[in-house]
């Protein structure tokens, strides 16, 4: 955002035709039944600047977001599954677009950027991805979720059907947190895709200080993240669904400027896509992103479970698209080489 200021943001928002007010979800009637059907809105922007695209996509929700934040702390939770692979991580420009938007609605006084990186010290990733530079421009604080307390929740393990205790971040579980999930479009080697929901759930399990993969790991230190994987493809999909009611974003910001295809979440290759998706309904946002990635929604277990139990809107016919159309920006992503194994969740479990 070095060449774009807030005035230019506002100007481009009006020119781009997305600066409209949409307060959702709303009730809408169809000709097929007399019961009101829940619908949601999703904003799609395109362009050549991540921060600008993000800012413009957030604009339709300005009034709704400001009201929802109220007096709560704003938690921007980036996706840092690795601390040293830029393509797998949330880009600093995406976060800057969010911060500039929060500034525009006067909600920048209590904002933290918080993460529990998967493979090593969280602040190593913040440094490598230039997040700390944002602290010199905006009054934000940086938080390592591993150091801020936890609550024990239990998850499922498909290998023995026993519950497993997991330490989950108190900050992400707190009703006093308004959680924003900015993450890239990425394919995944266990769950087909990583989008806004998965970013929050897999960032929430904490790890001990000194935990890292490889030779830098302190003896005896452990991470609880692997436990949530549930011992297999069925377990991970069920756990993501089961945790969603308590661990989900209030605002999804999906960066498809440069996505990752193939063997994500860390070993994939770049996709030049140049889209951004925003919604206050995280499931609707993830659903639209899946469509833009050219992926069959039916093969994504945890998102289908969430849709079936009404945790959000996943029916494209009930999602109002604001800004760009889906059909004009679909770019098929290559799936992981493990995709056939992943789809075992669709088959009955037999002994």
C-alpha cells in the first residue's frame, strides 16, 4: 500500500462499484416455499494491489462490522502454518488493507495481530513476513497465542474413538474477541482446501515455548496442533466441523491475489488469480472461494458438515454476490496428490 492512500482507497471503492451497504444475513422468500430462507452476502474484488482489493471488499460491510465490533478487541489472525515460506502465509499487504479499513470506521484503538505458528516461534514468522513493519504505521499490538493462556477442549481420534484433550487459545475462544481471518486461497493435503475457518481452528491449539520442527526443538516440548488432525482424514474433517461453533471467524478475508495449488498448505505452487473475497458469513466466503478455485464443493468434508447443520450459508443461490461475478474469475486449482486418499471421508467406515 506504499502507493495508495486512504483517499485513493475510497475513490477506487466508488469507481469499482462495490461501495454499497449490505446488512446481512437477511431473510428472503422463494417461490418454492413459504418459509423464510437465510441468505448471506459475499463481496468479490479484483485488481493489482492486495491492500486496495482488501479495503474495497470490506467497504460494503462497514456499518455491520463497526456495530459487531462494538467494544470488543479486534483479533487479526493471519495464517502462518510455516514461519519461512512466504507463499503459504498471509501477506502483510492484506493485513494492511484490513487495518486501513478499521481506521476508516474508527475501530483501530484495540487491535492485535495474533498467531500460533505451526512450525516454530510465532514472532519469527512475523519478522520474516514483515508484519512488524505494520506496527510502525498503525497502533497495533503483536501477540503470540502460545503465551496468552489456554482452555482445554476435547477432540475426536478416529483410531480408537476416544476423546483427546487439547489446549486451545483463550484469546480465540473469548466472547470479547472479534476475530478476523485473513488467509490465502490454498489447496491442502488432508482437507482439500485451507480457507477462513481452518485458519482459525488450526491456529487455536497452542504449543510449548521452544517447540520447533527439526534440530531446534527443545527436548520435551510439544504442540497440540497435531492432535486436532484426528488420526486420519475422517477425524480431521469431523474435528473441524465439531469445533466450528466455538472457533470461527466473525469476518473472513480471503486473499486470492496469489493462491497456492497442489500440495498445500506449504508445498504447493503459485496461482496468479488476483481476486479477494470478504464476508461476515465465513461459510459463505469459503463456499465462494471454493467455486472460484474451480473445486467441487461436494468433496470438502468439513465444509459440507457445517453446511448441513446450518453453521452458515453454502447454497450459491442464497448468497448475494457484491462486486465482481464468480463466473468471470474462476481459475481451476490443481489438487493435492493425496486427493484420492482424502476422499475416504465420503465412504462408510467399516471394520
